[in-house]
C-alpha cells in the first residue's frame, strides 16, 4: 500500500521505460477540444455536478461541457478514498456509494488500489451515476516494479471511451499511487505518460494528474516537468510519517510545509489532499519516523478535526482552495485508517464541513 512507501527513502526499483499506448487507445487531437479543469462558465450549485442537491438527469446530456461544478467550489471535505482491491460487487458499490453520498454528504470517491476484473470500472461508473458521485479514477502501478500498469492504463482508457456515462462521473484520471516516490518511472517518462493520457482523453474533457507525496517530487529534483504536465495537483498528505510528528492536533505546521511547497511550484493549479489521513494503529508496515508520533483513534479523529478547523485557511489557497478526502472509508480497506472499523461501526463522529 502507498502508506508503507512513506516509511523509507529507499524506493522500489522501477521500469526503465515508459510504454507506448497499445493499439486501440491511440491519442486524439490535443488542444483543439480540450476543456481545462477550471471552468469559469460552470453553473452554480445545485445545478452543477456533483454538488449537494444536484438531481441527476433522466437522459444523458449531449456532452459534459458546463456539467461539472467550478473547482473553486470544491474545497473542504469532498469525499473518501475507497480501496477496490477486494473487487467489490456492483451491489456493494451501490450500497457503499449511497452511504458515502447521503450519510457523509460527499461529492467524490477517490479510487485506491486496483481490481482487474473485466468490466469493473463500468460497475464503478454505474454506482457513481446512481448516487450522484464524481470519481477520481486511478491507474494503479503497484509496488512490484513490473509493467502490469500498462494493461490497467489501456483498459481504463478504453472504458472511459466506451461507457457513455463515464465522462459524466470521472472528474480526473490519476496515475498512482506515489509513482515518483516508488521509483516506478523516471519523472520525464511519467510526464510523458500524463501528456499522452491527456491527448487520449481530450475529446472526453477528462483531466489527468498524478497522486503523489511532496517528497516524491522533491527527491526527483522537484520533477517540475510532471507538475507542469498535470491538470490538478493531487497530494498525499500523511503527516503521521513526518520526523517531527507527535499528536494530530499539532500537525498543522506539517501540513502547511508540504502545502506551501506545492503552492510555490504548482503554478496556481487546483489542489486536492487525496491520500490524506492519520492511522489509528501501527503495524509492521505502518511505523512512524518520530518517536513522539501517536497512532490511536483519538488522533485519527483529531486530524480530521484539525482540517475542519482550518476550513477557511484551506479555502483561501490559490487555485480554488483545497478539497480534501478522508483516507479511507473502512478499516476493511486499509487497517487503522477507516472511518468505519472492520465491523462496520463508525470509530468516531465524522461530519466535517463541506463549505465555509
């Protein structure tokens, strides 16, 4: 899991090349029909997707221009990371996406991990559409240094083109998780992959990004080519692993430090905290880098309280404010990080603000 990668500076040995797109998923003309992530012509809530109160149309619109909410309204809590390694059934996806939307007032799910079952992303699209949720989709590299991500990339791109609802629920396509930190590809080749995906998806108006730690960029000399290529900046914010970590209520300076680096190098792009949380337990693969870091349920809860307390600060960040995800939906998906425990019981009250 990506969280374990934050425990050591030794990255996995990766591929020595970036694979071309396979036959059947060739790029489209880029730059002629592309809609940028920022959308000044967006309709106001609740008349834009996926704002709270939005009513899904009975018939698909002709296209997804002016469909999405203005990203400047997407700050504060926006939803959950949701791990799909279990290859959840369509029924389970519908049930849990409904809970994510109605119980927690989420606007998005951010996928984590991979399910290679045929048609799985169609099930994601179906559940997201039925529950008025946007999706931050993910091309999952894994941590084995192999090239399985190439097939996943091509399968997902094909699904985005073939499913007529996909472009209406897929807000952004991510490469991840932590491909720079995990040394999956050299940064110039990762930037090339981002640009190729942007070309491929240009007719669908689906932006592309990379899901990554600040340190992943920093240890690659800043990887400014990747920051320049991506449409939004999807940040891993995991202050528990800082060498200066203690309790979550003291974590704001750690959050500010990583955030400021992205502000300084991000050219005003929209930013999200997507892999974002604090563990309630440690394990052999989840260990702190500070002797003072505390992992327990009050500190997991306290981290989200901290973000909620700083809603106005996050709203004021250039690029349209910071929208943050809670990593992760359930301990069944990522032990110790869930809002729900493994028995399906909420570990603490969780009702963060969606605006301020």
